[in-house]
C-alpha cells in the first residue's frame, strides 16, 4: 500500500478560460442544502422531505497569481465565472461557476499575494 500525498499549493489553483491564474495555499469548503418538510393534513409529523438547492462556499487562503496572470494584468476584483481545482491523490475536485463573495488582502514589496478570498460556486464535480 502506497503513501498518499497531501495536496500542495500547486495542486490547488484557480482557473479561468482554461488557464491557471493563481495557486492557493489552503482552502476550507462548506456545502449547504436547503430542504423542506412535506406535511400532510392530520399528520403530527412530516411525511417526507424535499431536497433543495445546494450552495457551496469556499474560503481560500494565501492566493498567489501566476506569472502569466500578472503579465496579463489579473485583477481578482474583476474576475467572475472561474473554477477552483483541487487535485488529490485519488481524485480531482472542481468547483465551477465561481464568483467571489469577499476579498481580504495584504502584501509586501515585491510580492503579489491576496490573503483571503471567499467564493461561492454554482456546482461541484469529482472525477477519479
């Protein structure tokens, strides 16, 4: 049995129009689904539930723009409809149709880094 490697910053990245635009040091993903109870007249408890829409919120930490994106003048405030790609040893997870919800940034001279971006994704896909 081989040892599975943990994802590194080169394995977690943002992609737009098929191009890698930034690498991400870490992420924290949360999924929510809004479901409803089905009530029936005369019953004291719900008779079932209806599956609702899924919402994906991901917080990214330490985002570094790629050299190509920097030379193209990447602006994290203006990007939309991008993907977050997470490559794990046994699968690839893609959050697609992403929009940013909040951005917190700081930087040092000579560094191009955004500290934290919270994104909302339209869908999540896994491939093995």
